[in-house]
C-alpha cells in the first residue's frame, strides 16, 4: 500500500472512530488556546512527533486512552465562559487543569459525562437563547461541529 493510501485509510478510520480527523480536532485546540502543537502535546501527555503523526494520518489512533480523555476534556473547556472569551488566565488554568488531570478511564467509559464545566456552559447558553433557538443552532452546526451541536441540543432540551 502506498503512503498516500495509508494516510487516506487512517483518516477514514479516524472519522469512524473519533467523528472527524484528529488533525482537525487538534488544530482547533491549538487555535482556541493559542499554543503551539508541541505545547499542546505536553498538556495531552503525548510526544510531539506522535501527535504530529496522528494529525497527519500517518497513524490512525491515539493508543493511550488517557491522552484521548485529556483531548476530550480540553475540547469541553473551550466552551467554558472564560476560555470562550479568550481570558489569558482562564486559558492558562484550563491547560494546567488538563495537564495535571488523571482521568479514570475504564473499558466502558471515558470522562465525557456532564460535569461542573458543562453545567455552567449549559446555564450560560440558556441565559442568552431560548430552547427553540438553541435547537435550531444545533441543527445548523451538526454536520461541521457535532460536539458543539450536541451541547446546544442538551441546553435546548433541558432548559
């Protein structure tokens, strides 16, 4: 199999396993937290070369479940008010919180359930929009931003 075929296969597997290519997810975090890819790799607990290989599709998966759990934690922190507003102190605190996190990861679970951060975000969304508007926004974002659409849907359904 040629290199480009391997990369295409790995990216297709990432879409299947993670919902989208990991490169897209990681690039959004690099932009949201205004950090380098190397700095982000330290926060996640994966070597910079390995993160680069996963992002480019030269590798299909993140082998360490703790790294995946931290990636998900960081994605959720993007939605917290301080981080979303770009507060330097909130960005730094979120990165440090994830860096030092030791999430429990079992065979059947990742730490992706609603936590205090989610509750604050859901409450904030409900303050600025009505249920119907949140649900319409979720429909519009679903194809490109499924995790954000899910959050909007949860805010709209349980308001």
